[in-house]
C-alpha cells in the first residue's frame, strides 16, 4: 500500500504536469489569435506548473537515492507520463508561438 506522502507526490506529478500541458496548449491558441502577451503569460504559467511537478519528481528520486525505494505503480507511471508530455508540449509551444509571432510581424 502506498503511503500518503508518496501519493501526494504522484498526484502533484499528474496535476502540475497536466497543468503545464494545458497552459502550453492555451499559449498556442493565444498566439494563433495574435495575443502574444497572453501567449507569453501562458508559457510562463506552463513553466511554473512543470517546475512544481519536477520538484515532486526530484523529491521521489532523492528518497530512492537515500534507500527509500517504493514500488512502481500504474499511478506513478501515469504521473511521469504527464510530466514528460507536459515538458514536450511546452517546448513545442514555445516554438509554435515564435512561428506565429514571426508570421504576424510586418
């Protein structure tokens, strides 16, 4: 059975990793409409959200490095997937926002 602290860390991976992805998508949508201030804000929020998820992941890695390993669960894999997908979306969103900015710049 998973302890409460481990469950909380995994849920932070899911929530903040997923949040980062959502903000990245919103940044692309804002750039598509020509609202680059909003796009930049959404990218910044994506960074913040993914940083929180990364801190949760780092805590879990530190615990394992200190000999407190835990059983890998489907929920943990799901959380890692959210984090990695969020990072990939954020990186792509930055490029897409810049493309829209370039296209709209006279």
